[in-house]
C-alpha cells in the first residue's frame, strides 16, 4: 500500500542550499547586523541540523571551543533537547557537531558573550524566514526556485558528500539511522546544479558575497 501511494504521490525533497549561497546570505546578513541569524544559519548548514530544532536552543546548549579554553577554530557542539526522532529511540538528547574552522570562529564571534540562559535566536520563526526572503531578494534569487531554510540540512549533506566524506560519516553527522534513506536522497539531489539556473547577475552577487564569508569573524 505504501509503494502504491508513493507512485501516486511521489516524495518531493526540498532543494538543497548550495554552500556558496549559504555563505553569501550569511555575509549579507552580517552587514545588516543580523548576527544571531548568521549564527543559527551557520549551525544549521555546517552542523547539518534542522533549523526548527536549533531555534529552540539556548547558549547553555552550545559548547564552543573557547568554553574549554581551546583555540577558537576547534569543533563546536550543540546539544538538542528536542528533535524529530525523540519519541522513536531510547536517546533523550542528541547533539550536533560543527568542524569547519571558519564556521567555528564565526560561532565564537556571535555567541561567546551571550548569557547562558539566552536563546541563540531571540526572535520568532517568522522573523527568521522574513530575513531569509529579504536576503534572497537582494541577491536576485528567483522565488520560483523555492529555496527555503528547510534546504540547509540537505545542502549540508550534499556539501559533505561532494567533499568526499564517507556515507557512514554523513549518516552520523545528520543523525540518521537508515543508510538507505540517505543514499536515496543523495542519488536524487547530489547532482542538482541550482546555481547554474540563476541569472548571471545573481550568480555574480552570490560569488562576491560568499568570498567575504571567511573574513567575517575578523
């Protein structure tokens, strides 16, 4: 019955966000002063997390390398108290890991001095999405492409897969138990070339802003 239903109503995956676009949006948001927006977006992409789970977290849940008196570019961890599979497995707490050195330095810049009881993003989901749409509009991204925050996690999976990480490593990063689910997803979306469908003006803007990303933490 499930197979027949899937034939009638095929699964439609969210379009994965390319790394260049994620970097460009964060760079543009930084100039607008939306520092916490940048922080949670970096966590969602480089930590391969669901944005809704991250927006529920406080500073206390984020372990920065500087908290452990280590260099700022060492891996960071985010403890998730609420996650999608909470009631389907014995573990009551999961965590995300961000290993990218540039991303870790940026997270330190944004969150290190935040009070422990403060939310990482002290606004609503609507406010996050509103800023997301503004940034895409400024970059000239066509709304018809349907690039939503839900594509950050998928973008992370594709990014790590293209970088040569083993499927098992990507599986652990995404906190998935079924390898077949990840393999079928990557087979569908890993070869998508979203940037190629954009206008030359939009591609140029994304390239310029993404090149600034490594310097934000400075």
